[in-house]
C-alpha cells in the first residue's frame, strides 16, 4: 500500500486518534501515493496550547541563537533537498529539476531571513517628547518590536516547501510559534520539511504540523482565539478566511491574472521568451504566471508566431523526465481548465494548437483573438493555456488589467522607459515588471496583491515586519 505519514505535535510524530487518513493522489498516475493523518479538533487545540507555551520560551531565547537555529535548519534542509524534491515530483507533479530548485531556494530563504531578522530586530527607536506642541523634553519613548504569538501558516500546493518556509522562517526569527497546515497535495514534502526543522533543535511544541480535511479543522484553525496571525497563500478560501478571522494581522496571497502588455516598439523576441517562461512554467500553475497577453494589433502576428515557435519546443510529459509541461495537480483542476477552453472555443477564439488532454496532462495552448465576453479573458486557468487579446490602444491593455478583480502583478514590454513608467503607474496591481515576466523572487523583494489578490505584503523584509508588533516603553522624567 501507500506510505502513511504521522503528524507533528509537541516535538513528536503521532498518529491521529481519528483513526482516519487523507489520500494524496499522484497527479501523473491518478493513483493514491501517500496517506496523511486526518487530525481532530482536539489535536488542533493541543497544538495551539503547546505553541503558546513554547512561544514564551522562544521569545526569550537570544536573537543570535534563534538565527543560529534557523541556519542549522537551512543546512539540514539542504542535505535533504533531493529526497524532498522526490516527494514534490510525486505529490504535485513538479518536474524533478524545478523541485530541487524549490527546496534549494527555500534553504537560501531561511538563511537570508535569519540574517535580515538579526539586522531588523536589533534596532528599535528612541523618541523624545518636545517635538509635539505643548510638551517639554521630559518623556523618552523606547520603541521595540515584539512577536505576535502563534502564527498559522497555510501554504498552497504549488510551492508546498518554499511557501511554507517563507512563512515559517520570518515567524520564528521574530520569536513566534508556528502551526503549519500543509496543503494536501504536497503535505508529505511539508512533513519532510518539518522533520528537518525537528533535527535543527527548536523547542518542543514551538512548531507543529497538522494535516487533515479543511472541512474538519479549517474553521477551527482559522478562527481559533489562540492564533495571532494568519499567513495564507492559495485560492478564494482566503477571502472567506479573512471574513471569519478575528482582529489579527493577515497576510494573504490569493491568485492573479497577470496581464502582459506588449507595445509596438517592444523587443518581440524578449517578450516572446518571457511570455513562454511566464505563461507555461510549472504548467501555468503559479499565481504570478502570465495569464493574459494584451498585444498591440500591429505587432500581434509577429509576437504570436514567435510565441508559437517556442511553445512548439516545450516538452510534454511526466515530471520524472523533467518535461516542461507536466500533469496539472488534480482532475478537478484539469476539468476547470477544459471548461475555460471550451467556452473560448464556442465563442470563436482562434486556437494555435489543438486541444489535447490525457488524464491531468494538458498540452500547451495559445488561444488568440480572445474577447472580453470569454471567461478565459478574466479567469485564472492555473494550467498551460494562455489567452491573447489584440488591443488597439495602450489604454485598452491598462483597462483590461485594472478591470480584473485579481491584481497581483503585471508586465510591460517596450523600449520606451518613459512609457513603461507611465503604464506601470496606471496599472493598479501589486507589482509591475518592465521587460520581464512576473515573479515573486528574488525573495527579499516585496510581494503583494491588490483587490482580491490579497492583503498584506510578503517578501522577507515585509514578512518579518508583519509578524511583529510595536511595543513602547515611556520614561517620564520629573
Ligand atoms: O504561485 C505563488 C507564487 O508565490 C509564485 O511564486 O516564484 O513562481 O513567482 P513565483
């Protein structure tokens, strides 16, 4: 049978008292590959209690020691990068090479966070009172940063390791405890990550990993009074979480429909390679993927044929073989993508390749002459299908970006830097890339979505700051 994995609580691996497990289906074979525990509400409550207690000790642990433990965690994770990548291949069908990259990037992220945390948290502020009208210089204020308490970290399936550590590392360096709820697809990679964390020697109970069904433990976790911050990456579940969560900081990244605007004077080769890399890597299953191309009519044919040339060269197949396009994460996801494609076809879009699907494997597709009445103009397929809208004016492209509920990133291709800046200013989205594909990294850059794409800003520096609160001590002189 499939391997069954325990969950992690109080520094130990345990089987849930529910006696139930959740299946992880290999997207490539459609067969169960692993089982994880279906944790109970009682187990969630116990994790929160242990986290609270351990956090008190951790917050008093010297900052340099917290950083040292994180560096040790990064080093151990690095040693395990190939085996963890193996889980990613089986659980989320990310190709072998990209799976290793995800883990290595995560090690770098942990170390960088430890370094950055040392610098940020070493400094506070000192203020004096006599700048404000009516005050003498008799009050000194010492402002410092203190941890929030217990952080709930919920990463998505597409980066189960990297988007776990991008929440765990800033939480820990700032002196918080963490409860990790890994995505079901990717849970085992997440548990291996926690094994590395265990070996690094953090206090018992400081970090736990709870697996199971969202329907059973989701609301309890996200509405739990013991949780002091939620860092979530995923789909619209994030919107309902934010409505239910209490008065706590939220860091949420909930998808995107990143527009790529290509002007007449653009380097079309550069644009085409970025569109292919941005649109099709990991089969389009990235929130920062290029999800709609808005190209000026006069250069559309040239751009489209340059993109098609490159799409032709993409290899399609299994992640173990390092193919460019691999099966999408689930059957329901493949069905959703197919629905968007069929809708576009019925409404008269032009297909440059034939629609082809075997199981969850979908061949890359460029859908041209897309119009605003087609669902794919607005919705996020999270698959290797990319719509092209031909525009007559730059304003049309800007409008298309701004009219979407999603507003994560966007990009512009032009050789005219003044135009680029003006368009970037007009695009109401979290990050605009000039002459490059949307991307979250490098991981210390700020990363945020506007509108339905999220709340709060990520990136190492911003995450460290979001996971602290300000505390001040005022000295009153006679
Ligand atoms: O899909 C989530 C996301 O954070 C994207 O990251 O590195 O692929 O731009 P990246």
